[in-house]
C-alpha cells in the first residue's frame, strides 16, 4: 500500500503575495507496509493497551490482534514508524508481514 501526497509549490511575489498557478507539482510516495509486531512475553493487558496507543501515535493502523500463540499485532506502518517502534521496551521484534510457502521435500529415502 502506498500513501500519495501531492504537494504544490507556488512562486512568491516580492510583496509575499502568491501567484495563483502552480509552478511545480510533486507527488511524494510514502511506503506503507504490513508488519507483525511481537510484544515481550512479560507484557500485561495495560502494556498491550500502551503498545496499541504507540502504534496509532506513529501513524499505524492495527489490522489484527494476536493473543493466543503470541502477544502482538499486525499493522499497516511506514518503514520509519516500524523502525521507531523497535526501540519500544515492550516490543520483542517486528517483521514485515509476508506470505511464505512450504515446499515439499524432494529427497526421498530409498531402501
């Protein structure tokens, strides 16, 4: 997913008034990806709520909450936000959410 922001630059006159036509139009693309944020095993419910607030604070959107196999979330985050969250003391690790495949074994034991 990519967030697109269009920025328009207008030339200023000597009296600081703006000419009403765009001089330059630039599209900035901020890369937003899906990440899995795994919290430390020692976190309690109050810590999990703090971690959720931190994700939202850095501009992330929580997709799913993990509570059984691990404590954590999957969320849409910018790369910068993911790196910022890694320094959070509640976070064990962060990985980009990717599809993985298991291939069947090709080595057969002959007897």
